[in-house]
């Protein structure tokens, strides 16, 4: 199930350094899970934004590559907390852009 693209600011205590942009596809375990993913999309989006904000705050700079493997693990944990039957979170687009 594709999720609409998300953008979160890359922040530091004194300013905004840039924007972390990402797009996800959520893999369902089966047809039943597929329906659950679609019905819980607002909650899954909120969890993705929260995970993105935290990751951007702690791990991202607009001037260096994003650790996609680490971000993937954090997104998987966050979104699985909303829907435990989620098979996998796939990052299909990822970019950190300076402000």
C-alpha cells in the first residue's frame, strides 16, 4: 500500500537545517492485513511523521547522506506499533535537502 510522500524539518536547537523527504510503501502480510493498513492509514502516517521528526532531529544533516538502513529499522518499529500485522516498510524515496 503506497503512502503519500512525507516531509519533516531537519532541526537543531538554533535553526532549521533542511528537510527530510521520504515516501513509503507498506507491505501487507495477507489480504486481511491489506484492509487493516488502508483503514489505519491516518494513524500510520502520523507514526511515520513522528518517526521521521525524531530521526531527522537526531541523525540527519542536510549536508550528508541519510542512513537509510537505520531509518528503515526505526520506521518499521514505529509503524508496527500501530499495526502489528505490517509485514514490512519499504522506503522508495529518501532525500535530505539543505534549507
